[in-house]
C-alpha cells in the first residue's frame, strides 16, 4: 500500500502521510499545522 507524504511549503518538513488513492492523479494540497513553523501552513504532496 502506497502513502502520500505531505511537506510544509515553508520549511519543507515532511509532517503528514495519507494512504494513496490509485485512481487520482492530482497532487494533494491541504492547510495543516506545522510543528516546526508553529502555525497553519499549506502542505503539498511530495513526489
């Protein structure tokens, strides 16, 4: 089972992971809390 890894846009810290859905080909974007930045930032799916 593959995972989607989300990285913070500011500090590039990889904070979150989600199970991959095989039928979607778009990159996941979510606004999540970053522990390093200590605030809510945009998290993007890594390659």
